[in-house]
C-alpha cells in the first residue's frame, strides 16, 4: 500500500507541471493572436501574400497540388 503523502506529493507535482504547461500555451496563444491577421485571408491590397512574386515553376506546383497531387489520407494535419 502506498503512503498517502507520497501519492499527494506526486499529484501536486503533476498539477504544478500541468499548470506550467497551461501558462506556456496561453502565452503562445497570445503571441499567435498578435500575428493572426498576417496569416488570415484578406481582401486588402497590402496583404502579405499579395507582395510575393511567383515564378512559373512555383505557380505550376501550386496548381498541381491543388488538383490532387497529394495522396488522399496522407496529407499533413492543418491548423484550425
């Protein structure tokens, strides 16, 4: 049978670790919110994607991947 104080210390250590992880995730979410407008869809002429000059090879590769160049079920997960 385990000592109740040992179990309590273990649970408190786990709780402290999870609390620290939550704090770090909240900080990361705050930083992501700061740059989310750069990653979102925008109709403005000043959007980041509007400033990129595509080479013919890059546009052909983008079209190929959009037409199903990737294998179904093998694609990378997308962020919401």
